[in-house]
């Protein structure tokens, strides 16, 4: 079955991202079209990139890189749950992306952003980064507002229409992940 990783892009204590990622996992798991799994980058304890060779050379030396690579390699596609920090993604998510190369390639990705304007600026930047990593990004995305999808900017209460946006995004990610399988040689 197609495997989709839901990548939680915030590592902050008290992060809003955890409730958002759990909601994504709950809605996704009810669909039955793929196997969905939460990928919490905080659990990998990745230091700032400490590999001597560029990831595109695939010569990893650190145990944390091998663990992260094995996890990412196991998925056919991704949903990135991303906050917006200073109009971009978190440093932690950029670092986690930078660590690898081949493990991201020829897969699909969708986005669930949250911020004052749905993290749309962060997602635009994330699309550019993923283009370099040869990830195909779907058009539809979820833009959660800290004003209308959270109470007091901290208690996650997504508006009903957000479920439809999420379903559309997940559907595209699964279809594109499957369509790209021949390019991955069935490895993922
Ligand atoms: C360092 C930092 C920078 C931020 N910059 C922005 C921003 O540029 N735009 C925005 O909409 N929200 C911004 N915020 C608010 C975050 O979107 C909000 O705090 C969100 O809950 C962060 O995700 P997290 O709680 O999962 O870490 C920023 C928050 C932090 C901590």
C-alpha cells in the first residue's frame, strides 16, 4: 500500500503543530487509500547539518542521518505540516530537508500550513526547496489561520471547510505518489 509520511515541521516546546499533525493523521487514516504515518522530526534529534559530504553524494556518516534517511526512504509521498516563521518554514524543517537527497526524490508532497495567513508564504518557499529535491508538489493545500482555526491562537479548532481542503490535498498526494512510482523503481 502507498505510504504517506505526515511530517511535523515544528520542534518547539508547546508547538501548535502537534495538534494540527494529529488532526491530519486522523482525517487521513479514515480515507483508507494509503497508509499514513506521523513523522515528528523532533524525535530524530538532528543537529545542524554535520555531514562532511553533500547529501546528493549519498555518503552518510552519522547514525542520526542513517536513521532519518531510512525513515524518509520508506515513504512514497509526504504531507508537510508547517508553521510560518518569519515568512518561511522553521529552521528545523529546512535542516531536516537538507540532510537528505535521494530519499526525497520522485515523490509527491502536499502542505498543511498554519499561521496568521495560513503559512502561505512559508509554503511557497517550501515548494521552491522541494523543487530542488525533485519532489512534485500538488496545487491544493490547507491554510489554517491562527485567528479562525484556533482559539486564543493556541487551541486547535479547525473550521469545517478545512476538512474538505485536507481531503482534496490528500487525494492529490496519494495519486501523484502512485503515478511517480515507476520513477522510483518501486524502491519506496
Ligand atoms: C520565530 C517565530 C516567527 C514567527 N513568524 C511568523 C510569521 O512570519 N508569520 C506568521 O503568520 N506567524 C509567525 N509566527 C507565529 C507562528 O506561526 C505561530 O506561533 C505558530 O503556532 C508556530 O507554530 P508552532 O507552535 O507549531 O511552533 C512566528 C512564530 C515564531 C516562533
